[in-house]
C-alpha cells in the first residue's frame, strides 16, 4: 500500500500496565485507510490490549491517538463508536434470547416507538446486507443462529453504528473453512468500499492471504511492521516467537505401534432435546500409543461424541468399555467416574466447560482434581496451599504466563488458559485424553508446545482422541483419521493415505473404500 495513502489510525508511544504486567511498551502503529491490517503475536503479546485501548475499553498510561489525522481522546466505547470505530470481539457480545434485529437496535433505537424503530432499522440493515453480502436472518433469535451468522450480525451491528474502522479479534477462531471463506469475501468487499479493517489473528496463512500490511508484537512491543508482500510465513513466525518454530508432521516422528484397546464405544446414539439425532450408531476404539483424529465440518457430531465419552452427556443408545469397566445407555459414566478411570478431557470451549473465569488460576487448575489426597484431607478439608504450590509447578512446566497462581483465570490470554487446562488434565497421568480444538485461538508458539505435549502422551502409552476443525492439525498429529458426517463415522483413513483432499472428499460424502482404492 502506497505511503501516500492517508492514515485511518495512528497510535504513538502507547503504554499500558496491569499491576506487574507491562502489556504495551511504547507501541507505534499506523494503519492506512481502506486496507486490511494484520496484528499478530503470541498470546499475551499485547495485541488485544492495544486494540482495546483504540476502542476505549482501556485507557493508555501514556501515548497519543489520531483518527483520520485528528487527535482523539477515546475515554470509552461510546467515544470510539462516535469516531467511526467498531469492534467485533472473539467472544460475541450478543443477547441470545433477542432477535438479530433487536440486537442491532439495542442501545441505538432510532425511535421511542419500537414498531417504528424496528421498521427503520430493518430498512437500513437490508441496505447494508445488499451492499456487503452480510446475510443474516433478522427475525431469528441469536441462539438459533449458527456461529458464522452470529459473526456476520456482529459486523452488521458495527456497520449500522457507522463504523469506518473495524477491529476483528480472532474472527475465524470458531468458524468452519467454508464460513472463513465467506468472511474473507466480505472483508475484501468492505475494503473495496473504503472500510479499514484491523485483523487480530494467530493464523499466519490467513494474514498472508488477506492483509495488505502486518504488524508483529512480542512482549508488548512492535518487533516487525511491513507490507505482507515483503514478508513470509517463516519470517512472521520467527518475529512472533523469537525462534524458529516447527509445526506439521515431523519427519523423524516414530510410526505408531498401537497396543491394547483402552476405550471402546459401540453403536452410540444421542438425540438433542428437540429429538434431532446428533450421534448415529457411532463405534470406535482407542488403543494405547496412538492419536486418533476426528475430522469433519463443525456440527456433525464431533462435539457430542467428546461429551458422551467424557460423561457429560448420557446417550440414548450404545455401550462403552473402559478397561474392565462397562457402561450402557441405562447406566452411563459421569465425569467424576471418567476421571477415576483415567479419562481426561480438554473441552472444545475452555470458557464454558474448562475454566471458571472469576476463579483464581490455582482454583481453575485444580477443578475436578480437588479430591486428590494431596489437595484434600481425609475429613474433606481442602488444602489451598498445596493447590497453589502445584499450580505454580504446572505453570512452570507448561510455560503459562504470567506465572501468578492467584491471578484471576479471565486475566490470562487464550493460549495460556488452554495450557492451564491441559496441565490440569495431564496432572494425574491419564491413560486416555479426549481433546477438542486444542489450539483454537492459540498462537503459533503455543501450538508447537501443545502439540508436543499431546505427542508426549502418545509416546508414554496413552490413547488420544483429537477433535479439530483444522485439517493441518489433524494431519500433523494423527496416526489415523475418522471423518464424521451427519452424526456418523463416514470413513477412516490411516495417516499415510490421509490428505486434505482425501479428507475433504470424505467430508463431502465419498466412500472410504473408493478413496482407499
């Protein structure tokens, strides 16, 4: 992008400290108008803090901001919106029971009569949808919308309020590949209309594919700022982490030699409260010393399968065998029993099922493990000192930053939250690990670390069931891959025969026998 293009955003000398943590260190950032500008860095590098300052959620301790060449003091989100700045958060800010239309109108009603207000907002939204391609079913409640449509609604909400500068925080973290493609088409269309987009992302391939300019942050400071055309994936990864990062399947990776069956599921069936079948006659076996990947477009039963095997859902049909213990649909295991049997579970949504965000890190790090003898006396009294000490050791072992067991769980970045959950689940040396979306919203350095720990569990003789929407991750870690479609196992491929193309064909309904042939 030419230097003559005017700046939509200029930030100079931005500094922000949270207690002992220096989140931003004299950050300079220039974003040209009508461009897509990537902001990348490890978890905790200061990206989201910087963007929260731009949106008025935080106040900088030092520094200045200019918007379209004019100095700006952004004391809150209302001031940001008035300046034409909108932000779409990684965790959507929507009211689930309300309709999509009412969510857009909430707090920005153009008329005191709701019927008239709705009519006016509907006309404006229909115009915006026609201009941008952001299609949303306005009369459905948010809770009835799929994730991709909720995100389009968030963008529409920002545009309705007059956003000319749009901040997107990890926008593809919960999207399917198809939804990601739709989002990118929308962002390109917005760029053509003159909208400026700041894209916070950990996915470097997406930065290279979409952005005009990229800024890399590390430890709160800018370490690289350049045109995307002048850099590469390897250069960005090196700038982010400060060392070379190895992802993908290692050439020296030892071929799996699966041992005894540690967990076997037969003919699992589960229907949701509306009677819609989510699991249909699902059977699988997990053996010692192997990683089994589950691929498939989101919403095809992978989430329900993990929850059934972890004891969070009881199926209406099927049988489960774990070692010498057997369970039927009439008498299913619960999460406590699963843990006793050596089943650990890293859930897909760490905020909903993995952590209690208001808890201190040491409390979240011992959830479910609190009845261990070292954490609990025979009389049932908790041992907080032992819990804090073990959490400190886990943080050191799993490189959780900052290393403060008393810090509230919500204050850690997504990657550090994920490492904390993984450390907790690995604490007792489980024989079976059920892991969903292990690197969702996680930076490239943490991805390498988490992949290494999953491989270590396999090498120690454990069985791992891996659910991921990232085919690169499935191919990098798995010894064999199952594909789910419409609640069924659509096929199975050994890793030697698995490729993105082959898995994609299975996900589209091709027969595994045809692929193998």
